[in-house]
C-alpha cells in the first residue's frame, strides 16, 4: 500500500492541475489518459484508477487527521469527531487508532507487517521531548510496536525516505546518504513488500506542494513521484502482489487554492486483487476492510 497525502481527482485544467500541466507517464502510459472529474474511472490491463469519497457525509474540507484515521482504522472519523480535523488526529480518535489500526489487525493474525518509511534523527529527538503530536501512521506504529526505521536502514537499502531519492535529507538535514533513482527506490519497496503480508509506504510532498510550500519544486517533485509509481506498476509481480495507492483528501490537483479541495481522493489498484479493491472501495473508510478481505 502506498499512501500519498493530498491527491484528488481534479478538473482537466492545464494551468492549475499539475497532472495535466506536467508530463505524468504513470497516467498517460500505463492508463492511457489522466483522470479528471469528467473521467474519474480508468481501467487498463487489470489496473484501475477510481475515486474514493473523502468527505464522508460531513461538511467542510477533508483533513489529514480524520482522513488518515478513516483509511488506516476503517471508521468514519469525521462523523465521530463531528467535523474534519487535522493535520493530526483529534484526541478522541487516539483510542480508536490504538485499537483499530491496520497494523494491529495483521499482527494479531501473526502476519508480518512493515512500515517502509525511515525517519531522521530530529524526529526521534522530538519523540523524546515529551508529548509530541504525531501523524496517524506514526501513532499506529507506536501503538502496535511496529519499528520506526532510521537513517541506517536507508543506507542498508531496507527503508525509504519520505521523499524517495534521499536528496532532500542530504540538502536539508545534513545527511550524506547515497542519492538513488526513483526506480531503485521502487525496486527496494517491491522487495520489502515481497517479504511481508502488509507493507505501507507514505509520501507527503504532494500535500506540501498543494499548500504552496514547494512552489519552485512542483515539476521535479512530481517527476520523482511519477518515476517511482511508474516503476512500481511496471515491475510488480501482479500474480502474487496487490497494490493499492490511496489518499486522504484532494489538494495538489488544484493549485489555484492553497487549501484542501472537495474533490474525491485519487485511488489506484492493481495486481492480484486489484479488481476486487476497485469494485469494493467507494469511500476512504472502506479501505482497511477491503485490504483485510483480500488478506484472508
């Protein structure tokens, strides 16, 4: 499973939708076209692009805290809270994350899980600072005893940085990690996934772009993500592996605003049970249950 923060299906807008403005071969070469509000469902060679409702019957713009709780815990988190909330989960959601996160389900079944992201030293220093605010994925790992990877795991090729190539860790955090190609990162993730029943990788620079934090880097950031996803979809073993790419809310697909959007979340499935996921998932709260069903 690849979770990409802040990606919806937007308008066919060559000015404000970067998936139309810039080349994105994951869409154009694998699926033959780029998804849009008018063309939300695309099927090609047993791979599927489709929308997932992120609003969940609650007014307002979907947010990461409630959206990610919905995805990874299988509940209508905005309805429980009474509103969309983020970027971190609302306090009343913490017991739900602790007991119902997807890692915990697999571990109770004695199945191997892996969170493929690595974290830099400042993050671990932050954990020691008291009561840190954490994302749903980080909390799920801590509540379930899933190990959080370090820079040493990246050096060994056993984990990935959240920006795929390691370049930003070197530029912004002073690391001297080998800069790798997106394709290399994709092959590492596929290797990790082969060794586990459930593997999760999280990518969030899309949401940063949507909020205007990387305005000068839009094309290169999306190109890195595109090369990564293209390699995953092109090289995965479709007979034995199921891939789900999902998001918590729209954002980057509409750069005319710096808030989240009301667009449906982009969802992609492929591989052994890709068709089942396509047929089953209609909103983001149904993702966990669908994954559990195909793992039985």
